[in-house]
C-alpha cells in the first residue's frame, strides 16, 4: 500500500505545546496520512527521569497524539533501543547502561532490558491506539566493547548477533504490547549479505530503508525486500548537517529530488524531519524553512500547482550562484510570495531572513579571504591605505552591523511562533561572525 507518513524529530527546534496544533493541521492539509513521532529528550519521561531537555509533560505528549489522531493521522511512536540514546545515557544516573562508558546502550548490562521495557510501556500509555512502534536501532557504532559483551564474542557470537539478538528481543516485546515493530535498515545493509541479515528478524518486522540523498529506486530497498520482510522507504526532508554550518536554508533542489523520488516508491514512505544530527550536535533550523518541502512530500500533484514551486526553483539557483548583486533583490520578492495561511506567512519571512543571512555569511568569507590575500601581497607590493581601510575596516564594521540587525529578526520568528531554543540557535548561527575579530587593518610601513 502506498502511504505517505511524516516523521518529526523533537530534539531540534520545536513549538511549545500550545503552538503545535497549527503545524499538525498544516501537515494534515499537506496530505500526510501518518505521523512518526520521535519525542526523544523532549518529554519529561517517567521511565527516564534524567531526560535532558524536556518541553512537554507525558500528559501533553498524550494530548498531542490524541489531537493528531482526531485530525485523521495514524500515529507511530519512535523509541531507541541501543544507539541515539545520548540524551539519556549522558546522565550519570544511567551510567550503568553504557556500553563500556560510551553513550551507546549495552545490551548485556543488567537493567537495560527492564529500562527499555518500562519506556515501551510508557509509550503504550501515550499511544494507546497505535498499531506500529518504531524501535530505531540505527547507527549503533559501538558493539561488544564491555567485558560482558566481549565474553559473549569470545563464546562465539558475532557483533551482528549481539545486535540482532537485542533487536529481536524488542520486536517480540513490541508484539506483546500490541505493536508491529519497525526498525531502520542501515545496520542490516552494513552486513555483507543484507538479505540474510534481514531474515534474522521476525517476519512481521517492517524494515525502513532510509536514503536521504539522490533519487530512488535504490538497490538497498530491493536487497531488504528479498528477505520477504515488508520494507518502507524514508526520505530526508530535513537533514544533512553540513548544509547548516554556514547557511540556515536547505538545498531545496536536493531535498526535492530525494522527496519526489521516494514518492514514486510503490510502498509506504516516511519523510523524515531531523532536528539535529544527534543530541550533542548543533540545531537544524526550524520547520518553517521546510514548509515548501512538506507540501511537496505530502502531495506531489498538489505541489505541481503550488505557487511556490517555481519560486523555490529560482531561489535555489540564485543561492547556488551566490552572487550578492543578485541575492540582495531576493528577500523583498520572497516577502511578496502568496501565502495561504499564517504558517506560510511565517515561512516566507523566515526564508527571506535566510537569504539575508546567506548574503552575510558569503560576505564574511570574502572579507576573511581578502584580508589574508592583502596581507600576503603587501610583502610584495605594499599597502594601498584607502583600499585597506575600505575592505578591512569599513566592510567588517558594516557586516557586524548587518548581523546585529539580522539576529534579533530571527529571534523574533522564535518569539512569534512559540519555538524553543532561541538562544542556542542564535549563538550557533552568530558564532562564525566572530572570525571578523581576526580581520585587522594591516600595518602601514
Ligand atoms: Zn556491553
């Protein structure tokens, strides 16, 4: 069956409880049939009292789920059973669950099974009607390091068996709680024979093949399907950390290629919306940057007629060319895009600010490079005082002023939309401009 689900990763920038409904209604309007909710560190879990940065109470989480279902979404909780538990294992109260001191969960540690089962029980109370649970189980980087796991390896188990035994245990627990289990496919695909690896999981397991770059169909999906297990696809609607160190907009055309490619898949697709690369990484920007992508992912046919479709294409081309004299005209044009609701108005404003940020980030690199080049050439040709003052004193001063004006406007987007993480986001995206401190007027002879 062909269904389009939306995954939301809450460890990033998220709306506070009372501001979430507007998004859920918008996502439903976009055409998504289901929501995969990865609450991560954002719920004050009873089963994980150490949860690092909670935004919602368990009662609020349950209300979010009820609201989503009342809007017509199928809901799927996403937990983690081994990797990507950094938010919990980083707390010393959970030190006993660490794989040899790392922030990966040890499957042999006393108490790890009980801990995860307690979490699954709590998720069951928050998602009482859900048919599926996503167990995560992706990107487990550290396996078999502690004395207990090493002993199992010495007794003949392979590292993959340490992993798959653990996954199977929780697939069975999920079934017992009335959930059909989903797992990410990457650990299976890392095996020499992914088809055989997938066959080690119970037949009812749904394997999700995430491929965030390029256009499907992907060979990996076929290999997983050859195991006889049901396979769903997953796009990267919002992902890729390196897009966000010196820009606060995505590469729209790359995201669209991936999303629209997956939408041609003859099965269920989860469009993933990541908040960070991991708990200990910088934020990805707010969902507002991705509104056009939600529209394209939810209903590609509607997207064909969307008034933003051609505009986003043009914007992508201009951002890639990165010519300031072209880009300076763009924010005013974006602010005049037609908007059909308040969220689209806010998205349009965020995208316009994103272009202004890009102009500043590009100029920063020019100024730093200009400084280094003038410093090098001055040893051969000397210094032209006027040029030096213009490029290395006036230009940095103007850029500092521009950034000082821009950051509060981005902060205001957080305030108007009830988003968490304003100070952190502004600190991250403002940090690179400290490099201006290294630009100094050259010494005149
Ligand atoms: Zn271990």
